[in-house]
């Protein structure tokens, strides 16, 4: 996954590793009327509630028409 996501939980271990839990904001957009409120701001696609996708991710995942 290329989107930048917030970490919402962390567990540390004695071997200096971390278990991380990432938020999954885009699951709230699936099958939601919120999806249709997309707009362009700051050169990328955004949704209300601080959801956005980096333009590089959109470009890399684009399919030519």
C-alpha cells in the first residue's frame, strides 16, 4: 500500500521490533455516499474527513483510457 496512513497503536518488544496497527481510512469510503464527494485540493483528490490520496499513488495505479 502506497498511501500514507496514520499509526493508531504500537507494541514494543525486547528484540527492538515494533508491532504497528495502521488506520484504514479508505474502508469508510467503500459503498458510501461520501465517495461521491471527492474534490481536488492541493493538487490531489480529497474527501471530507481528511481523506486524500497522494498524486503519485493515483498516477502509479492509473489505467490508461
